C-alpha cells in the first residue's frame, strides 16, 4: 500500500498548516485529492467582487495541484460548495473558468 504524501500550497498554505494543522493536498499513488480551496490570497484576504473571489479560488486550486505534481488537466471531479445562496453570476463565472482551466473536458 502506498503511503500518503501531504503537500502545502506555497504562500497561504504555510499559515494553514501552522495555524489550522492541515495540508491542502494529499497524494496516494498517482491520485491527488485537494482540501477546501477558497478565494483568498496569500494574506488570506478575499476580493470584494464575487467573480474575483471565484477566480482566485481557481488559481489556488492550480497552485495546490502544482505543489502535488499535478495540474488542471488531471482533474476529473470537483465539488463546489457555496455559502449564502448562489447568485446567478456564479454559474456564469464558473462555466467561464472551467472552460479556461479544463478546455479539453467534455461537459457533463
């Protein structure tokens, strides 16, 4: 059985590990799983505009995947959780970002 390897996203990940005691990704064999990725920057600041926050979350996933030796082209499943409802603009932004980060994936 493969031992799990844990990965910390450069920047905000060090804080998450030191203060909250978790890593942003775990790799077992050739499978990578990421933990919750929000739309914060390295100072844990969240942009004012919702579209910018979502875009930052996608960039954070990219950084986390890279730390574990993977990229968006390896992504096969995403769970997206939203607090406080789902304004219509969220779908538009997420579709645009999925198309950008995962252009070769067929829509489900």
